[in-house]
């Protein structure tokens, strides 16, 4: 695996200690030290048939008796998204990293990909896993799913962490263009999707270097998502939707995290989220982009851990 110095130092310094705490519950992970073996991580994935007919894939780690933390990835990603962050999260927690519908090893139906469809899948997954209440952590599209889950199932939500999220445009105001016009580029894609195309390389670029093999696998898996799913999620899950209408229902304690130079979530849609959640804690990571938990996993985890107040 080709590693840049930052990623390698993170893994060598922290993962061995973190994973050792879980070898009793997860002996198959013993060979992963001193770094998380991506093949082994992928093979640890399970799936469950939900009552709505969707098969949802997920990876469960940590202490099965600990407080549950649900990790919800973003558009065209999968549960592997959280590999850089996982070594820093509380080792006494029960981590549940999900492949949302249409992504990874989960079902890829012809419909439906609205934010409530995604959130309902999470609710049914928690039902299946007998998790009554959880902390919900989401990134980008996953953050929209997280806030939707918290709005509709507040009794199942303890705290919410929204990474690279949005409150949508102000009512009646046109959305300001982002510095990355990803929607128009996605509509130009043709099948089979070329994982090494200029768009795909730009889609997975970062202002701070991230492990190359990790990024290659993410690009590979996103290219395997059917184009009809890319477009359905773009139109239904990320298309025009009045996030402001339901945000007042989000009463759980919230932490909002952004990278300072995020090319997708501009200040206009950050401001509407902050205004809608005036009691939320806010952290901006200078110089980081849309995936700050890849670029500085230790720093992001430190903020999350303090907010969640779970024993390490």
C-alpha cells in the first residue's frame, strides 16, 4: 500500500493500540495491525434484509455493549469512508458504519432515493440490530440523512454530528453556485464509468494528501455504482428540497464540522444550517476540504469525542 507520511504516521501510532482493545470481540482483526487492512475491513461487512425490502450492508466494530455510534457516508461513498477516523473514535463504543442504499454492497433499487428513504433505512437497521438510541454521525449526503433521521425519530437520537453539511438555500433565495459544479459533470458521465477519468480524479481530490490506495478503492467502488443510481440520488436526495422546513424539528445536541476550503458546501448553505441550529457547536478546520476527517482524522475525532462525551 502506498502511504503518504501523514497517513502512515497516523496508522502506526494509533491503530495498534486501538485495535488491541477489541481483539477479544473481533479476533479476525488481529492481523490488521499496525494498520487497518482494507481487504480485511471490506470482508468484515455484513448485510441485513430490512422490512422495507432493502438489503443494507454495514460493518460493526467495537464493544457490542457500548454506546452506539452510527456512521453514515456521503454520495458515491461507502462504509470504508470511515477507515481514517475509526482508530480515533472511543474504543468503548459500538461503531456501525453503513452502506446507504444504492452504494457499496447495499441494494440498488430503481427508486427511491429521497432523504427520508435513506433515513428510514437507518431506522430499520437500528430496529434489526436492536439499538434503541444512538449517536448519529453523517458526512455530506450522510449528514442530510443524519439530520433527517434526528428530525423524524428524535427518541432514537442521542447526539448528532454533521460533517460538511448544509441547511440549503434561504427560502426564496437562489442557491449560490459552488466552486465545483459537480452536478453538470455527473450528468455527462457514461457507462461504464471510467474511474481514472479527469472528473473522477477531481471528484476524489483533496487539498491535503490522503492515502492513495484508500482513494483508489473509493474511486473504484464509486465507478461500480450504476449511473442510474448516481442520477437518482443527485435528483432525489440532493435535488431541490426544503431542508429549512424540517430543521426546527432537530432538537438533539448537534456538532457542525466543515473544512474551510470545502468546494461543495459554501458559506451560504453553512450559514443557513448554523442559523437553523443556533445552539449547535461549530468547528471549522483551516485549510481542509470536503472530507476533513480524511485529511486530519485525529483532529476531527478529538472534536467529535469531546462532544459525544463517551469514555475512551
